[in-house]
């Protein structure tokens, strides 16, 4: 599987996790059927395509040209632009909704990107951060899988991830000058099941992160422990994932 195939599949999985909360937010802000919608950091358009399929006018911006090319080749119908979210190549006051999804954790200056999102959004339009994790609050059970969580956090930090992004969303929105700010944590209801597809995707993501810092032997040791805990139904992995939305 190529990197773009893997990440496209991963983005679809993440979009499925957040769909219920996303639908709740959209119901709260009451978008028109012909709303202009922008996603910053759209990747393979897993979330953006939901709006496109609903008949709304959709634009996606991403700094990675190849992921946009992959998205177009795999039937995305949104208008996709290769550009930097820190300096959006778009005019002022145009979009009814501007959103991101698992993006700000990778951004050194999240207030700057939120200000750009605000700039291109209409007065009284909405800026939404549909999902941003807070890795510093993660729960990994049973032991020693808590060590695995710490190892993944160390690797993510090395890659440039802000591990406490989730808890900072509302503060960043206030700094941006937004109003009518709402926030919450994605629902944590889970069902114990042996879903091998989801488990394989989750493990491959963890393994890709760990390979940055740790030897293969150590990673494989934890893989065996992880598999055993899952088959016994005692594996708990919970990373609080925040959402926030506000008006310009």
C-alpha cells in the first residue's frame, strides 16, 4: 500500500469517527443548501466530499500537491487548490463555513491560520475545528501499553505535533477575535469488538509513528501485547478529541 493509499484510508476512518459530532455542529449553525464551504488542510477530501455530495459549493486547500492529485484521481468533485493555509490564495469574506479537521496539531502558529480562515469567511459566517486531539490526556490500558502511548507521544512531538492542541482551541479562537464560541469533546461511547480492519489501521499508524524513534524489535514486542489485549477485550485507547466552532 502506498503512503497516499494508506493516508487516504486513514482520513476516511477519522472522518467516520467524527461524523456524528460534525452533523451535530452543522445542525447548530444552519447552513444554506448553497453555502460556500472551505476546508483548510483537506488532504484526500474525506470530510470535504460529504459537503460536495450534499450539493454545496466546496473548495479545499492543501499544501501537499500530491495528495490533491491523488484525491482528484479518486473522484473528488470539490475544487482543490494547492496552497498554504497560513496565506490562503483566496479573497476576503467569501465563505459561509471554513473548517479544518485534525490540522491544527501540526501547525506552529495556529492563531495565524485561524485568522486566515476568518479573513476568507463572511461576517457572521462560521469557523469550525471539527477534531483536534489532546495527546497529553490519553489513556492507554492495560500496562505496559501506557508505555506504548508515551512512546507514540514522544515520536509525535519529535515530528512537530502539539500534544495539547485540543484543550487550547477556545483560547486560540478568542485570540483570533471570534465570537459565539462553542466547544466540546467527541463522544466516547465504544463497543468492545474484534474489528480487525480498524485494529490493523490503528496499529499501522502507531508503528509508522514509532519507527521515527524506536527499533523494530521493541515495536514488535508491543504489537504482540496490543494484539493480546484486544483479543481479551481489555484494550483501552482513549485520546480526548476536542471540537470548537465560532462566528466571525
